[in-house]
């Protein structure tokens, strides 16, 4: 069994480090390339326990290369982000349009505002690295057009926070069956950074279930 951790939009694999420190076993952290080279190949040859944070979950669900028998978990995740007639819990598409137009002018203010909305502040926000415009745009496009609701049954469990300013409670409930959602009353959108112990417990619980099934 191989644990795979996929970060969300506007971040890097480094966001998973507090969780990795607590898991105590090897992990693979693909890089969606928002601030450098993309490294998105997934391990092959065995089932995966794949965890996606925010956009990272939607990205995982759109991949065709997940080995058979893999289990997918979501943290602050969703199966669709943009509003539609049959998905009123989503974000208005014009919000993403504005972000795209802002990126065309200057990526840093857009990233700064997004990270502030996520709950970061001060020096943390300034450590952007070199924004990769094409992949940041591709990520926003996936948020705007991506729809993995048909694959939502692949999500074994979802860890969410009721006070998440990016992914609303309504969006979470519209994405996953009630019995698969584990709620934190307060935690915000960056649970891998703010609640790494809880995230690690969530992942290790799935590992135990994974192993009990003989996978």
C-alpha cells in the first residue's frame, strides 16, 4: 500500500509536511506545478491510499491512472466546485473568472488574497516562489469546469470543517454521502497545516481499514 498526498490550488507539496511527520511511514507527494516543475506521475503496480486536499481531490478523481483497488480520501475537498443548475452549493463562476483575469495582470495579489481567504497571514503569504501561470490557470479551469460527482462513490471518507471559508458546509454535503463525512466544528480550509494530528489520524484509520481488507 502506498500513501499519496495531493495538495490544492495555490500551494505545493510542502503543505503536507506536518501530516507526513505524524504518519511515520513513506508517502508520495505529487506536485501540481503551481510554483515549479510539475511531477504528477502516480505510483503503479499496487493499490493506493490517495488523499486530496481541496482541488487535489478533484484532480485525483479526474485521473485515469489510479490503480484498481485504490482508496481515495478527501480533506477540505469536493467533487465539484463551480455552481451549476443542479449544483447550487457551488461557487459562482464569475468569482473564478475574476481570479483568472487577475492572474493575467499579476499572479501575486491573487495568490495573496486567496491565501488570506484560506486563513494564512503575514510572512507565510509572501513565500510564493515563482508562480507558473499556465498551471495556475489550468487549476482554476478545473475548478470552474471540473465535475467528478459521478466518481464521488470512490471517495471512502471526507474530512471537513464547518467553518471552511473556501468549501462551504453545503458544498461538502452536496459532494459526499452524509455517512462518509467526518466534521470538525472549527478548523478552516487548511486542515493539513492547522490540524495535522487530526488529518494523520483520519489517514491512519483508512490505512487500517485498507489493510483489514487484505489490500
